[in-house]
C-alpha cells in the first residue's frame, strides 16, 4: 500500500513515486542561488532524467531585503530554523557555510528524520562523524558530495565504488584559488602578489584570500578525504598545513628547469599496508606546496581546476578531474545528492554508513620524502663545504647541487635524497646558524618521484 508524505514506517518516511520531493534550501548565495535556478528552470528535464520531481518548500537567507533575481520572493524567508522544522519538507539542503548556524540547522533536520545535503566542508571536517551518527540514528542520508572539489564526484566513489579497496594514498589539488595563482606564476612568470591580484580581478580569489592561500580550505577537504579513504575520524584541526604565500617565482622557475611543477597538495597517506594495529590505521594527512614531476597526471591540472589522484592496492591509480568551485558546478553536485536522497526516501532506505575507527597520525617529523632547498650564501671559498657539512651532520643526503651567481652572493639549489622531515628541519635550523648563509629561501617537498615511495 502506498504511504503519504509524513506517514512513518518505523523512523523512516516513505514518499511515493508520484509525489514531488519538497526541498528546503538554506542559503541562496553562489551555490544556493544556482541550485534554486536549476530546480526552477530545469525541473522537467531533471524529472525526466532522474524520475524525481522537486518542489521548493522555501529558501532561507540572511538578509530577506536583498533583491535575488531568479528566486521567487514568496519562497524567501529569514527564519531558517522555522523552515527546517516546519511542515511539508522532505529534504534539507544546507548552503549557508561555516559552523553556526549551519550545525544546529543540520542537527535539527536530522533529528526530525529529514535527510540533509550540504556543500559545507568546514562543517563536515569539524563534526562530520557526529552528524553521520545522527543521520544513521534517524535512518536518513547525510550527503556532502559538493564539499570536496565542487563538481568532481569524489565522495561517492570513495564511499561506494572504492568501498572494498585498500587505499594507499590520496593526493589532491583541491583548492582552485591556489592552483590558479601557482599556474599563473608558472606560466606568466608573475610574483605571488601579482598572481593573487590577477586571481582576485578574475573572481578566483576572495578579497580576503587567507582561507585559500594559507591552506585552511584544503586542510578541511584533506580531513574529509582521509576520513573516507581510511575509515577514520580525521578532523580539520588534525591536518598540518603550509600555504603558498612564500613560494617564490625563482623556485617555480628552478622547478621548471628541473622537470617539476609546483602545486599545493592535500595528501592523505596510509602506512600500515598489512592492516591496522590497535587504535586504527597509521596515516598522515597534510597540506603543503610541493614539486611534482611534470610527467605526473596532477601536473597537468592548470588554472582553477581541481583533481584527485588515488592509489589503491587492487585498483591501481585513478584520477578524477574537473571544476572544483563555482555556483553551477557545485550546484550540480548538490543536485546529484538530492536525487540520491529522494530515491532513498522513496524506498525507505538511507545511503551507506561507512564504518569508522580511530587513526594514529604519524608525527610530521617522521615523514619521508625528497626535498628542494634554495640557500643564498656568500660567494667565497669554503662556503660549500660548510653548507654540505650541515646536511651531513643531520643525515640528509644531497642528490644534486647547482650554483647560480648573484653578485657578491651565490644561490645554491639542493635536491636531496629521501630524508626524514625532522632531519631536514634541523638542517635548515643549522644552516641559518652559519654566518655565510644569508637566507634559506624556498623549501619544497618533492612528491611523486619513483624513489619517494
Ligand atoms: N562557492 C563555491 O564555489 C563553493 C564550492 C564548493 C562548496 N561551497 C560551499 O557551499 C556553501 C555555500 O557557499 P556560497 O559560495 O554559496 O556562499 P555565499 O555565496 O556566501 O552564500 C551564503 C548564503 O547563506 C545565507 N545565509 C547566511 N547566514 C544565514 C542564516 N543565518 N540563515 C539563512 N541563510 C543565511 C546568505 O544570505 P544572504 O544572501 O542574505 O547574504 C547567502 O544567501 C559553503 O559551505 C561553501 O563552502 C561553495
């Protein structure tokens, strides 16, 4: 027998196929506005493609007085809480961003047995596990495909297609602003400041770019990717991060000559290949600029594009590529989740619950990789020996060295063999103590070479 909306079977609401799914949209900014426009202008086509007809129950905003072309005024409300908990809502879409009031609104929806779709990486990175438990407790979906890498399907592949895969490493270019800035520095020879200006002029960077250029945004996404890839609870504050503001065009030019490109990477790695010990898998999650060989698939990701490269034990290497931001691309990912939530509502089921354990995070100083270091020194005899002695004292083995004259000074460019990060850190501290060393400039990890595995 068909059941009407609101008729509960245990704690799950069954919505029959001939009834529209009523959606409460919280936020009508870049993404919320694009989603509303898709639902209103493409409703018939979406119904034909997906078998689901959506109806807007309401659109909550911060400032109701603001004019919003394309959003019917009668749907707009300033009372997000009233909309979420009011009658006639099947699914809640949270597109406000940040922690407050998004968290309370999502919790309210889930506690009422209403599935939630969100694009909010900050929220999922901070309390995704608790919200997933709340969703599982109510037997409904919490879906967040758009929270990482915008339009690129990455959450569903990790949660479903690769559910049985032993994932070794996930490396992502997950922030379009920083990728645009680094690509522009590389391709046009611009300084960091000029490339940032250009990104702001073209709308690829905010007026206050800190969340992007300092790596906060990428760190939240890295936490979400690691949590899914390794079945662990990793939160944004677990992720050490370095931004791109100290990357110098000279380092990018050297990288180019040596066959590398410089990218801001979100890296999630698992070390216990024989299975997790007590306390969960041993992992590392981090965000930093790095030199990637020009032949690496991620090296070809230019401008504001994103990509995520996955290495699995059985699947081998996979890469997903596309637009990581923008109202419409992100709304497309939200719509995919909405359709999933609608089908689950109809069948009285919910999406997959990923089992989670803790994780042992390997200390940053113990991580191994090869390094690039650029050091400005006095150009006089004996300097090279003094510098090399510091590397040797800390067991950092030099793979190659190049010297460039700079008047009375010289710039020494070192590539090291694989070394422990703590040893490299102590080497840099030691070099700074030498009176012949004027400055330790660029310090970049080298990722993706054969011998760094
Ligand atoms: N933009 C992207 O390309 C992108 C990509 C991936 C993920 N995301 C994520 O998507 C989410 C939305 O981003 P966005 O760029 O669309 O943000 P946005 O343009 O700043 O829009 C935020 C919306 O939330 C509304 N709002 C603020 N406080 C509210 C409250 N208390 N109650 C109800 N509504 C409130 C704002 O209202 P007013 O209009 O009145 O100010 C605005 O409509 C964020 O979590 C973001 O991280 C965005």
